[in-house]
C-alpha cells in the first residue's frame, strides 16, 4: 500500500515559493498542471485514496521533481498475512 506524505508535498510547495520569491496559490497549481482544485486539495488533506500516473506526473513536473521515486508517495508494505 502507498500513502501520500503531505508534509513532503508542503515542503516542495515552500521550496517553490523560496525559489520563485513569491507565494504560490492553489489556483496557480491547478492552472499550470491541469488538475482540479478538488484533486489538489484532496491530496493536501490526505483524503485522496488513489492517484493516477497523469496526476503524479503533473505534480512532479510542476515542482521540478526529478524522475525516480516520488518523494511524497511512500510505500508501506502490507503487514497483514494472507490465508493459504
């Protein structure tokens, strides 16, 4: 199972603001990525249950995340045992 690590996403948001020297708005993220406000708010509030590759790609591209592991998605191994 994977979860969204919102504190890392907020860190990317703050790093963007520092780099650009101005505040970043949700509207700007939505307009730049093509994502809806509901989608971005859901990610930030950890209410999103599923992310598709296009959403991940848009956020990574916007925040300048290099190809490879997505820093705000954390894999958590399944700890429940399955019956045989």
